[in-house]
């Protein structure tokens, strides 16, 4: 991710809004979640094969633990996506569907997130029914995502410095 000040300078507000745009995890997060999930899954399968030949309970326990951890990592990777649908006027995420007409305020700002207490750029959306949704910008095409929101939401989109 660019430094926040550089990121703000790259935001445009006159993009053409049409169709659907899909945003997936950025390359660093993809490498992390797939790079840990797949090898751990292979280790779990190897432990299952060892259990089938040795019948030692420790092999089965390790296999279950490895497979559980691997599936959680892979779930994070495969479940992250954000879609901006301008035909239906929706922002769609995993379990959240927001009508863009139903947004009361949208703020781009830096915020401390996660267990590592890392400062990260986020988009905070408040809907008319008082729901507050924080979207961390950990996707590919971050500038395009924010620029599209800025173009669509015009006067309710605010950039905090």
C-alpha cells in the first residue's frame, strides 16, 4: 500500500461508473493465506496417510489440527471479495449488502486495526439505518475502489487527513 498521503493524491473523482467491479485480496495477503494454507493442508493429508499405516492416535489428532488450520486459512482467502455493482447500485461483501443510495456517510481514514495494532487505510460507511461498516483496504486496486466510491457518492464521501 502506498503511504496515506500519496494514496490520497492518486484518488480521482470523475470515473465512469458502469457494470460490476470486483476487488480481491492484494498480492501480499494472497501469498500469505495461500502460502500457509496449502502447505499445512498437505501436512494434514500426510498425517492422515501416516495414521492409516500406523493407527497411532497422535497422527489422527495432528491431521485434524493441521487440516482445520489449513481450511481456516483457505476460507479467508476464498471468502474475501468486494463487489461494486453500479447496475443495481450495491456494494456487496461476504455477508453485507449495502445499497449505495442508503449510505449516510462514507469516510476514508487511517485507523489502527487487528491484533498487531497496525495503522491501515479504511473506508467507514454509515448507512441510513445507523449500521457502521468498516472496510479495510487490503484489496488489489485500492485506489480504483476508493475513486469509484468517491465518484459515486460525491458530496457524502469525505477524506480525513
